[in-house]
């Protein structure tokens, strides 16, 4: 099977796992359960739980314990999208071609559905305690997951991003936002997969570095594609983001340096991952594809 | 020491514990950290962490492991207040005589500060895994805490309450809201205290029933006080809530039955708690004071 077909199949399997942990839409609180599931079923690449599962597999993990954590990771990610889209934040009415949660269910329900998904993520992950006697690993996975999601992780990056919207960012602050907002959940995904499979602290630290670089390269590539896509679509010159006062890696460093840095970060990440005795060729391809993507 | 003095002292100790787990206000994400701490430091009875600590003590608990869970419980409660007060929900500008979080920090930051507190609650509780080798109890406490906070607990009650605002409620739905919105965190507080001290499943189930009744009596007493306070302050007749179309226990059942039920629930809760061989006279007084309160 080639990579594209394998990816497609694995994304489907990942989605199936995530769906199995969604709550039943019944009882007095039916509306909120529908709102939660609406956003969870709105599609997406299921990238984070897939990375988690593949890292688990790379370290020889074969148990059930990874599954609630995979679902939890996707719930955390989806929670952040629902709240990002709210009128008080990005005020987006569509995501992935579907109306956003607050457009369908109203603002109050969207706020509560986001809260409920974040909480249900941990409620779901906590099921792992009943599955395996290896509680020490699960506790460790919990510590990583909560830390990488919170104010010293994704939510911290999100806050600084919101606070500095429309303002000029220096490089240091931009790096901070990218590292937390984009890289933190990718780091958590790979680290939790490794922890649950029993990887050593040293290897978990290596994965954190690898995932951090992949996340950063992914985000810079996003900035590059924004510029390139604008040029092609609207015929505006490259670098027009500069005039929109939106600070990106490209407006700060120029597109050539941005491209070089994506390449360098990508090479470093892949090389470092390759120093491990544990191998997962699919995971390696997946990480490369994230960075080399054209859209 | 009489009960009032003991209570005052214990509330202070509880607050001190909670404060020790608040994040430092530093780094790029300083604003969100300030917003989180602003609401955490806005006062309050610290009732839930106090109930947790006293239940832990009742079952002989003496360790450090309870402390992160106490702080976590107060963070969860505070998260719910910040989001309740938002313009899209209750739109309250003041709480406990202080401006609410969105008034001070703006709506976007208040949404994110609420998210951040909910997440930080679990991040804080997860510190317990590093404190004690008794991981099995901690995992169990996690399962209770997440479940009682989520869609089958506080957040579920909150959603139904918001969805049916201004509509007539039948008794069954009102009970559901009270049980989840008010009782769930009180149940969690006592159950987590007991679990971490190593209480048996049977005793934990007993505490869940006791706390459920205390929470319900507490909420009905709230409805009664609303009416009584209205009568005294505004000279409106008892039962005027009925005209405001707000369904409460009093509008559904009348004030006499409400008073009887508070008494009955309270008596049942205290009697059942008293069947345990473990005793904590202060906890008993505390539960009684919650129900007998005049304000």
C-alpha cells in the first residue's frame, strides 16, 4: 500500500476510535450533547490522535489504554476550535465548509459545549485508569496532556495571540505563540503515545523536541502558503500580509528565510527521530507530509 | 472554640491552600494569568475544598495528596462562575461586590480565563500523581472529579438551566438541574476526600447520597430565602417569583412544602452520615449550617 492509501485508511480508523467515545445524545441535556458531537463530527484530519497512535505503536504499544487518550486529544483540539470561532474571538461563521457551533446552537450553548468538550476529554482519558493496572504511566500521561493543553501550552499561546491581535509582534513573542498554540498539542500527542507505551524519559524528551520542530515548521509553512495562495488567487504581490499588519514568520523574516527554516527544522526533526532504535516508517512519512504539504 | 470561630479559621486555612496552587503572574501570558487569579482571589466561602478536606480528615487522611485536589475543586467552581457571568449567559457585571472577569478583562479573555482555570484545575490535581505512590486512589478521584464536573454533572445542569431559561419547568427537570448544577460539585468534594483517604466503595456511595441531599436542601433553601428576602425588602407577597415566570422549587411546590422538604432532606442526610463509624463533628455542624442558613 502506498503512503496516501495507508494514510486514508489510518485516518478512518482513528476517526472510528474517536467516535466510539462520543457521548450518546439523550436525556435532559440532549442539546448540549448534540452541540458537542456536531463539532466533533465536522471532519478534520484527526492528525493529533493519529500521531499519538503511531508513536504508541512505534514503542511497541498494543493495548487499549491509548484509545481514550486518542479521543481525548481530539476533543481538546475541537474544544479550542469552538471557542476560537466565537464572536468575541475570531467570529468565524464557517469552518471546514460547515456552520460553526455558535451559529447553529447560539453563543451560550457554544461556550458551554466548548467547556463540556474540554471536560469530557479528561473524563474520557480518565477511563484509562479502569483499563490497565499500569496506573503510573497513565498518571504521567495525564500530567503531560493537561500541561500541554493549559496556560503553559495551547491555551497560553491562544491567549497571547488574542491579546496581540493587530499589534506588531517581535520575533520572540511570535515564536512563543507558535510554540504554544501550534506545537504544544503535537508534542502532547507524541509524548502521551510514548509514555503509555513505556518509553524512557530520555526518549520522551527527544520526542518533545522532534514534535516541537515539526509543529513550528508546520506553522511557518502555513504562513508561506498563505502568501503563495494569496499571490496566485488574488494576484497580490508576495508579502502583502505585511500591509495587513498581520505579523507572521514571513513578514518578519522574509519568504526565503522562512523556506530555509522550514527545511532546516524538518531535516533536524527527521534526523533526530531517526536516531531512535524504535522505527515507524509510516510516522516518518506522516511527519514529512505535514511539512511538505502544498495546501 | 465555638463553631463560628472554627469555621472562620478553617476557611482561612483552606484559602491559603488554594492560593498556594495559583500560577505566578509572569511571562508572555501574564494577562491571562492575572485574569485567572483575579477571579480566584475574589472571595467566596471556599465551601467545596473545605468539605473535601473535612471528609478526608474524617476518614483518617493526613497526607499532602488532598491539597492539589482542594485547589482544583475551587478552580472548577470559579471557572463555572466566570462563564456563567458572561454576556451570552447571565450577563452579570458584579459578583461578590467586585466587577466580573469580562468587565475587567474583556469578553475574549474571560472566555479563555474560564477555559484556562478548568484546565488548570486538572493540571493541578494531576500533581498528586507525583506526590504519592497510591496512584490507584488518585486515578479514582480523577474519575469522580471529571464526571461530576462534566455533562453528567455540573456542566450538564448548567446547560439545561440555560436552555430552559424563562420557560416553565416541570418538577422532574427542575430536580435534574438542581441535582447536577448544585449538588454535583458538593458530591464530588465529599467523594474525592473519602476516596483519597481510602474509604470503601460502600461508604463513598453513602457520601454521594448525603451530599446529594445536602446540595438539594441547600438549593431549595436558596429559593425560600429569595422569596423571604423579597417579601421583607420590597414588600411583595410571598410567591411573587411565580409572576416573574421563574420556576423554582417554591413556585412549584409552595413555600410550606419547600420548608418541610428542606427539613426532611437535611434530617435524612445528617442521620445517614451519622451511621458511619467515622466521625467528624465539625463536618456535621458545617452541613447543618449550610441548610439552616438565613442568608
